[in-house]
């Protein structure tokens, strides 16, 4: 039976949102024959997940040494059984049809990964879209990387919506070993070696709240950011330079 695995890293600040993430997952309607697996990985070994997840055989919960979301995501791969792997942060929500659209697009074996539109979700419950989304359709090898380089390291897609073939994810080494931007690094690496697809229909509520990692001052430290961008770019460009056959 084909399986799509959803990988979610969690830390103490975001654990309170796991219930909502689960509710957004159980309401997904998948194509005939497909099932989902939710792989939840604590970043650390403090037991913050304990008692927060429902009893559901489709959930695999684990923990490990603290190292940031990239390490947590990659450690979670040890328990991933799906041929497709979908990213979902603990504080975000899947919108109806998100998984079905990923599965349908990736039934085309010429495509290796997808991203999709998002709606920002604000504390008052209001939402807002993003006018800068690319048009729905294929994302050719290297196109996202070139946009990112030409636009001061701004991505045209949201890396937190990535759905990728498991074999490609493993070949790329999982998420990058970075304190942040590990998902950006993975999207650019995937784009450097394979064609993807942008799904225009929003598939995720991206929660805006004070505790999110991207609002932490360290995330915007210019020295660290320059180092992150340098290694992300170097890896993606090295992959793009390699022949595909």
C-alpha cells in the first residue's frame, strides 16, 4: 500500500500546536489506496511530546539529542516508511487536499518534488496570501536556485511545504546540518538535481507567532546568516554542476 510520511520536528515552544497539526492531518482525503504516516521528532530529550499526541497507530514519535530542526528532521528519517516525504512544522496546518495534490502531481515520475502556495495565519485568525508566488507548473532544474541567487537569497517558494521522493531525500543526505535554513538548503539541493512542481492552490497555513524560530534574533545575525547562505549556495551549485546521468 503506498504511503506518504509527514515529518514534523517539535521543541518546547511549539509542542502546544501539535494537536491542531494532527487535526489538519486526519481530515486529509488521500487518493484511493494511499495511507499516511506522521513522524514526530522532538529536538532534544526533555519529553515535551509526552501526553500531547493521540493514540493513533499512524503516529511514530521519537526524540534525540538537541541540535535544531534540521537534525531532528533528519533523525526522523530513520522511521520514515513512505515513498513520499512531506514536511510539516509543528506550528503549521495542512489545508484540505494538500496531500492529495502532492501525491497526484508526483504520480508523474519525471517530477521529484513539489512545493505549494501558503496562507499566513495570524494570531487573530485572519489569513493572507502571497502575491509573489510563481505560476502553477513545473520548476525546471536550477530555476529556483537561480531565482534565489538573483533575488538576495529570497526563495520564490516556501520550503516548509516541500514534498519529496524519499530516495532523492536520502541521496541528498536529508536536511542540512544548519541551525536554520536547513529546509531552504534541501529545496535548493533538490532543485539542483531534479525537476519539481509548484502547486498554486494553498496547501498550508503558515502560523505567524512570536515564538517561531524565524523571529529569534539569532536567526537574523548577519555573520551567521552569511555563513548559512554561503554553504547552502555552494552545495546547490556543486550539485547543479554535476551531470544528471
